C-alpha cells in the first residue's frame, strides 16, 4: 500500500500570492484544497490554515523543497561514496580509466568533471576529482577507501576487451 504524502504549494499570479493549495498524494480531484490569501487575510495566514488542515486530517508534516542532504550516497553509487565514480573510456589505442566527480554548485546547478588516470596518475586523478567536488562545500569522501577501489579497478585493465 502506498504511503500518504502531503505538500503545500504556493499559487501565484505574477508576483502576487493568490493562496496556498494543500495536495494529498500529488493532488487531483478530491485530493486538494485551496486556501485563498483574500479569505484568510494574508498569504502567511492562508499557509497556516493549510498546515492546520493537514494536521487535522492526520497527514504527515510537509517538508520544504530541496530533497535530500548534500553528499548523500545513492544506492546506485558504484564506489559507495557520494559523487565519485570510475569509468573506462575506450580510445582508438586502448581503454583509459577516468575518475569522474559530480556535485551541485552554490546555485544548485549540477556540475561534473573527470580526470585521466593515464595522464595524472592514480592518486593525482583521484585528488583532482576530490578537490573539484569539495571546492563547493560538498563533504569529503573517504579518500583511502576510494584509492583502494581505484587501484583494484585499474588492475582489471588486462581483463577488458580491446
């Protein structure tokens, strides 16, 4: 069975806040309620009324936008560390191992870069990727664990198809 979710959305017309809408499980027919700023006296009072209604219906407390905390390790992370992964790229001569770093900049835009192990060395590529990722305030991952994984990954080069 699906868990019930609730969130409150600001309804605007241009720069004017018309009110707030309480949406249950994404909204839809019978699953939303509008709280007008005019009826409740101000946008803040309309939001409070929407929060009170959600509480009265026994809905979970609404969360602010933004999702998960910065630096959260995804379940799909191949390295077990946030924002760092190792990728083999195939060039005309041979496969090249690269250390990829990804992060969100201070404006919330996704950024990424990668460094060649062939050009920078194992530790150099890893250190450059970690510096790029942490320069925006992202948490520092476990460098020693990443270096052990990178060395293990580099040893698999002979097993790769040409």
